[in-house]
C-alpha cells in the first residue's frame, strides 16, 4: 500500500500540476494565453498569427514541458553558446526559434507579402512614397519616448518599430536587437494592427476637416507591365545598396513581387502566397509565443511597451495625415489627406480605413486605390526604418 502511495505521490510531484501551483506567474501567463486565444478565435484579432502566438505562450509556460529554454538564448546573445548546443540541448520550440533569430521566418513572410501586393498604385503616383515615409514618424517618436523611460538604445529601436505597423519587421528587428522583449513587442504590434479600424478614425477626424475628407481624387493612370517588372528589381538594388541591412526584408519582398508580375513564374507566386506563407506563419507564431516566458514577460517593461506601441501607432497615423494635408494645400485641393493615414504598413487594412472614412464624408468618394499607394509604400518604409535602426545599433 505504501508503495502505491509513494508512486502516486511521485507522479504528482513530477507532474506539471504540482509546478503550476508552485509558480503563480506561469499560471497568470496561461490565463493570458487563453485571453489571446479568445481574441484571435472569437474576436478575430489577426487570427492567422495570434492563434500561433497564443498557443506558443501556452506551451512555453506549462511547467515541466521544457520546450523552450531562454538561458540557451542568453548564452547565444553573450557568445558563450552556439546554435549547435541549441540543437543538442534545446526543446522543440528552441529549434523552431532558430528561424526567428536567424531572420528566416520574417523574410519569407515578406516574400509572400510581395507576391500578394500590387505596387501599381505606388508606381502610378510616386508621391505616395513621401506619405509612406511620413507615416514612420511614430517609429522615431516612440523611440525617443522609450529612451526617456529608461530603455536602452536597441530596446527603444525595437519598441519604436511597432509604429511601422509591420509585424514581421518588428519581429526581425527585435530578434536582432532586443530578443528579451520579443514576445511583448510582437503581441503589441499584432494587437494594434488588428485595432487599426478603431485607432485611426478618431485621429483622422480630429486632424482633417469635413471639406478635406470630401475631396475626390482623379483616377490613377494605367501602369504598364514593363514598369511592374522593372520596379521590384530597381527598388531592391537601390534600397539594399543604400542600407545593406535591409537586404533580407526588401530582397524577399521584391522577389515575391517579381514572381507575381513577371507572368512566367505563376507556380512560384502561388507557392509564396499560399503554401509557403502558411507554413512560415505557423512556425513564426509558435516561436514568438515561446518567448513569453512568465519571469520575463510579466514585468513593468511589458506594460510600458503596450502603452508606447499605441503611441507609436497614433504618431504614425498623425505623420501621414499631416503630410497629406500639406500635399492637399500644395496641389490646390487635389489630394485627400485621408490617404496619408494609410502610410502605415498594415496592408490593405489601413487603405480600407481611408476608403471608409472618405465615403462617410462623401458617399461618391472612392479612395481605396489612391490609399493603396501610401499603404504599400509603408511596407517599404518600415523595412527601411528597420534597416536604418539595425545599422545604428547592431
């Protein structure tokens, strides 16, 4: 009888349940995982990635699972361990996380985005590049505020990139500069991207007048096939020569777009848009969720990141709108300032918000294609901002 009791006792002590109640922080993170799953599955907040992040959060915080070991990655960051030790000593999530740390997953996501993106509106209206650049104002505003709140330069750069509204870029930059903040920054970035239809409209109505929102814009010119093919090649060469650290993101983005526009690589374009994109999204989500270890996630820094992320989004929206208003004045009222808010990188959600707000002011207003120009420019702009910050702080 004693042997049976000892066996049951041993099973209990070695189970995750015993550790669960001994570590309340892990229990809190498991509850956080359930909340994130609710937001993704029920509220549909960026479900394609947030489901993976939430489940990764659940797995990494289950006591006894030993799927992710942050001490291994601390060793790699301080050059006392190598990837070989991760393969030998690490768990399942450690091995998947190599793709994040090496920048593989975000870059491949960008290839899929490129294959799904139509750069025609940007080519037809090159001035859209300026709106995409202006919408990066939130990156630098949040960076300066982060430094003022005590974050280091690399940490502040990683927080600031949330303002670019580009999840893969935020993940890539943070994995290089401040991996200890990756979970908080990724969750903040994708949560706010999902909330763009709630965050942007009040700012748009505050900054613009009703008359400005009613402005109808002329139809964009037709872009030739040659222009569509040449564009990704020229942009890749120019931007990478200017900022070599942008090579993984810009190179994959433009390669994906070339697959789409060339007309001779339809199978590759389809794979990049669908099969490859889906596979990498699964790996990326779970890997990012793995970094939300209770002891490192439940800190005051996480709360600061959530607040600074919202600030970054607001300033990015404001920057695009202010330049849109200036362009409206300089063109004699030919540019609707609302398209400036689409300069953030969330494609095509931000462009749709501009369209919706424009139609509320003027039911005959069709701004979607005009807004897509700044929107896709924002994808390039966020990658350039990340490359610039990497060049400075790495």
